[in-house]
C-alpha cells in the first residue's frame, strides 16, 4: 500500500518499506515543491546499479 495511505503525519526524511511491492519510499521536499513520497530503492536492472557497484 502506498505510504500516503498508511503514514498519516509524515515528517521530512521519513522512510517507509512496502513489502508487498518490495519498494522503499522516502518523504522528501525538493525546492519549492510540496513534500512527497519518492521511491528510493535501486532496481538491479538499472544500468547505473552496476556502475555504482564498481563492476
């Protein structure tokens, strides 16, 4: 379930893990935009995943 439906009073930098979809969310505020939940986990299929691992 999306964290906006579970966490009622989120604070900036709060994290939430959803085991049903295997995603890690973080509540962030970027610039003048209102805070929102952003997916922060790395997919192993991502091209930058292996670059960051040093392969």
